[in-house]
């Protein structure tokens, strides 16, 4: 079974997670538009393409600094290795999952 980011990173920010009361629910755990991308639940396997996800102890806004940090993330590298050429891109999130394209990075 493919892991979602909150399972692999054990952040506790999924609905019902241990840190939700303090930090809130992570957008990746509830973003239904991204459901199924890269075989994940909600945005759980495309978290790098979603704004305001937790990375290195803080929430990251969208943009180049976030993508740079995410590309250095072990979970991103795991998903990229598992999905290969079929890795869904930011375009797939923006289009609601339709027309999956290879990730440009």
C-alpha cells in the first residue's frame, strides 16, 4: 500500500491526528481535488504542490522556496521513485486531477 505524507512523516496533522488541536489539519490531508493523484488519499501524495503544508516544522506557502524545500524531502523522493514517469504534477492539482502530466521537476 502506498503511504500518504502524514503516514510517512508521522506529523499528526491528519483529521483526528495528535497535533491537530494545536496546529490544525494539514491541507494535504483534506484536499479532495487531489484525491487519487499518485495513488494517494486527498493530497497525501502530492503535498509538495499544495500551499500551506507542513515542512520542517513550519507551514510553507506556495512558490519556489516551498518547491525547493519539497524537492529535498525524503517523502517527495519516495513518491517520485515509486511513480516514475507517471508522477502527477502541479497541473494535475490545478485541473482537479484530470489530464495527469509528468512532473516538471
